[in-house]
């Protein structure tokens, strides 16, 4: 496979690619805000027109919310088809006062492009459009079939994507899916993510008296929902930090010895991480390393707690109600619904009889584990080596990406290629989000190489 002419074309057009990406980043497509609804659609139309401009068949498809852009070029019956996923919506920019330059006035500084959506995910999915453009310009056609799905609701949980996939299942049929909406392991250490933790997220609501009460008048006889809640929460974890919910670990798939050895070999700098977090020590699970604990072991965390009075000064009150949000990150063989049920049964047993407890299961996601031995995964590894100049490491990621389960369950896709071109410190969802221009170029190169590698590995 000779990619020299393609890579030279990427290099010579790099400045234009950056200018075009700036145009897209300048559109404030914040999906969570209703007053940006027009901007979200404008971003979708920008992506649509760009797909058409580079030679793809493309159309906009409305959902119950923000539209989806579908594009394709499938001229080769019998050859593999790659589905590419991305999202054109972005997080809110607040707090805007913490940005060095305006979030929707993309700016190049010190080798990085700054702007909301630069890394998450406009910059990353745009690499595939540029790769397709340059292959068509140099070769005249693509080596495989390509389909593209770019949605506008990822940052609000993709509420309409499941129904959309069901409705368009045949049109989206593919042999593999590429998702670049993450990061490398560290700077200059590209990665393929083969595992994601799942999620079970619940809310605890504790109800006491019918209304807030004077703590002097009723203290000593009225049950206090905050007291009851913190007593429950205090018993969710054992003294060593492990989860105390009975049955929580029963179905956990143990880490294979080869995985532990592979994680040990990764260039993980624990001291650097502690410095970044501003911590003196880390609270890893007993018997497991910090990296294993943060990526491949199940967890339970209290994410928020409320009730009573927390304003300035004093207010002597027994609150009528209190609540907390609890997330549990899951690993293979743990099921979100089953874990939520185990937690519910446990906290109900812990709840004092003088208050009422309600547990709401808010949402969940299945854990994901992709075989590293799949030919498509190995093709992606070769493509990244060609694009970045070094072989990628294989990692498990501690976060959850619910859409990955949708693609697996609805479309039947097993070859899920999670290829992050960004860096862990790109600042996704934070002020001063950025994307390295060097990584942008390497991402385009890797995406271009991926099309040829998939042809080589999957065509007779």
C-alpha cells in the first residue's frame, strides 16, 4: 500500500483544512439550549453541504429533535463497508469568562486550534471527510464502501438515535464502525480503545415530614431526611473503598492475566496524574493498580447530594426531603438493570422506618469489550501506525459511551473501532477546548490509511 501521494496532498492542503474546520467551529451548535436550535440546524446543513462538495451522496433527515446527516459512497458491491459516526453538536461554553479567546471564534495558538467542539467532536469527525476528499482527488475512487452518520444530539444523550437506527437499519448496514470521539493514551501515544465501562445511574429521594420544620420546635421528634440519607450513603462503601452492595461483584468478569500485563506495560505516569488532579494519593481498589481501577474495575460514586438549607448564614430547619445521585461504572457481565435492582434492594433495607425512600433508575449503558483479534481492529492498528508514525497501544477506558451499545445491538456491529485522535488534556467540555493541529493532520492520514487497510484485510 503506497500512501505517499495521499499524505503529500494532506500536507499541502492542511492550511485549507484548518480554515474549513474554523468555519464549522464558529457555529454555536449547542444542542442543550433551545435558543441555539437554529444554530444546530445550521451546523447540520454545513456538514451536509460539505459532504456533497467532496463527492458524497448526502441528505438531511429530521428526527424528533435535531437532524441527522447521512452520507455515503458505496460503489463496490462485495467489498467491505465502513460506517463512520460523529456528532456536530457541542457542549455549552460556560463559564465563558474562563476562555482565553471566545469559544466560537476559533483561534490557532501555539500549535493548537482553540474553540468549542475543536476536539469533541467536530475536529475529529472532520478528519474522515478530509481523508475521503483527498483519496477521491488522488485516486478517483474509494477502495471500500463508506457510510457516514453525523448526529446533533450526542451531548444531550442521543435521545432519538435509537429509533433512528431502528428505522434506518438496512441503510446503515456495515462491516465495521469507526468512532473518533475520544483521545490518545497520552501525547504521542495513539490508542485503540477496546473496552468501555458501562453505567447504572440512580437517584435516591428521601421524604420526611410534609413540609420543612423548625429544628428547635420539632428537633428530637421529627425524622430528618438528610440524617437518614447520609446514613444510607455511608454504608454504600466498605472501609477499604470497595462497594458494599450485596451481589455487586458476583458477575464481574475478572481481568485476564494478559490484560494486567498489557496495562502494566503502558506508559502510565501515576505521579503526573496526581499532580494534575492536585492529590497526594489515589484511592485505587485493593489488589489493583490505579490504571486498572480507573479503567477496568467497577465503581460506585455519589455524584450529588441536596436537601435543607445551604445558603449564607444560618437557617435552623429540618428539611422535608433530601436526595442524592449515585453512579456505578460497570464492567463486562454486569447488567445496568440488575445492578440498579441490587442497589435498590440494599438501600431499602437500610432506610429508617420513619422516612420514605424512592429509588429512580435514571439511565444506564452496557459495558463494551471488543476483541483485539478482529481483522478490522488489526487493520485500524496498522492505519494508525501509518498515520502517526508509531504503533497504537490498546486500552480500556473508564467512561461509558451509550451510543456504542446502540450500534452493537441495533445494527449488529461487533467491529467497533474507537480511535481517538485527540489528547487527554484537550479540555473537552471545559473552557479553552483545543485540538492539536499536528494530531488533526495525523488523524486525516490515519483515516485515509484505514480505508485501504480495511480493503486489504477484508477483500479476497
